[in-house]
């Protein structure tokens, strides 16, 4: 290669720092299923961290009552209004109502960043076990039902007990974040990082969501044996 050739070769852009995450403090977060334990806990933690949060429920009065109980400027609304008014929508509804809820909100969720944290689980006398939806996972079901939304998956492994305990200042855990578009994943990572002690870690595309959702069955077994509220930490990153 001549010196002229070398001069004409464009320099490679430096690799992006994977921990260089966007500022999400001004985004409105809606929580569908925000009157349930996990949804209420996430709403409380995000609002306490300074995020604007709207709780959604099938019944607006239930959502408003939960919002008033939690404080920190949280508002309550029916699911449709919650979806319309939010930039990011966390889906924390029971698995049994997952598909029906999302189908009913397809128009309101169009163009939104959706974060699915639903764990398809069954329970019998042996304990919790993972279910596998036809689409592969709850997150992939959400993506199939919401073709005009930007679907990600995160917040699966969090203890609702710890999230709702006002005496606990930090939740020491990592949040596995999955998605198809890097910018969307990084927004969710940054949102997780708003909660003291938490860190969002990229964990693959949505096709890998099943094993992340399924791991909750293992954590339930851990918690029962050791009387704990176990979370996850990813080492060496």
C-alpha cells in the first residue's frame, strides 16, 4: 500500500463504550399491571428515583388508589390512558392475561418502547416450573402481538418484596435486558440503572428471552430453600 492509499483509507471509528447509556430521566414510564406486586414495586422504585410514573390497571380507580398509596408523584389511569401517555411501557401483568391485555392495547402501544417482564410459570406440588409459549417466550409473544411497538424484555428477576420495602435503599442486582435494537436496549439499561444498586446488562436478542424468563422458577426454588429474596449478578462486565 502506498502512502497515498493509506491517506485515503478512512480511520475506524472508536468502539462505543457499552456503558455509555442515554439520559432517560425525562421519559414517562407507564406500568401495565401496576397494581400487582411486581408492577407496584417497579413503579415505586422508579418514581422514588425521580422518574415520572403512571400506573395502569383495567380499573382506573384501582390504579389511582395504588398510586396514592405509593406517593412520589405517581399517577393512576386505566391501561389505555397509561399506554397513551407514556414513553416507555413496562408490561407486568399476570401471564394468564398477557396476550389479551396486549391485544386490547395494540393501537395505544404503537410506536412505544415496550418492556416485557412477564414470566410464564406453572406451579404444582413440586414447585414452580417454566412454561414455553407457542411464540417461544412472553417477550416474543408481545413482539408478535405488537408489530408497531419496539419490544424489549427486562426486570424478570426482581423480588417484589424488596422492591416494595421502603426500608431498603438499594436493590443489589443486575437486570438482564434483551432486544433487537441497540438504542432501545440501552434506554432500558439506563432505566434500570436509575434504581440504586441496579445495573442493566445486555443479554441478547428476544429469541433468548425464554431462558431468562424461565430462570425465575429456579430463583423461586432458591428463595424457598434459603428463605431469601435472591437476585442475579453478572461477573466480569
